[in-house]
């Protein structure tokens, strides 16, 4: 005999489906915004599907490669980061690079850590798919 779901179970199931859909839509929006305009190196890595800790390390490596090659960012911006529980803020300079510039940096970047190698591979796939 087939047991049907209760109203509460159906509601919970729909809630998880909506959450999955929201996450997928947010990821797609991030990827499309990276393709449209210059973004920070960490944002490009996160859009490629790299976790946050690995993305920051990879971005630091790519930033040093940019310095070595003399690649200047396409855009520089100032963002406000919250501190002390969200009340106070510090302004922070952010360098934003186009996907073409990121592609140039990736060609010269040779990471040693295996997770950074995998991250660079994912970023390269994002850059070539554009």
C-alpha cells in the first residue's frame, strides 16, 4: 500500500526544492555577472565553483602573478567592510579584472598545492566558456 505524504511533509519538500532553486539561480547570476563586467579574482574563483578558502589563496597567487607580469586591473573600486558586529566599517580597495585578463594570469600561474591546481583548472574552464 502506497502511503501519501502529509501536508507538513509536502510543505517541507517544497521548501527544500525552493531553496535548491534559489541557490542554483544565485550561482547562475554570479557566473553571468562575472562574464559581463570586471570582478575581483576571488569572485571569479567562487563563480567557477571553488570554495571560499581556496578561492582566497588562489586569488592571492593570481594577484602576485599580475604584479609580476605588470597586468593592471581593468577597474579599481572601494568597498565598505563591516567590523565589530556590523556597526563600524572600513573602506577597502578592490581590484577587478576582466575574464581576458584572468585568462592571461592563469597561463603564467603555476601553483603547487593540489587544491589550487584544481581551482585554476575550474577558473580556466570558466574563462574559456565565455
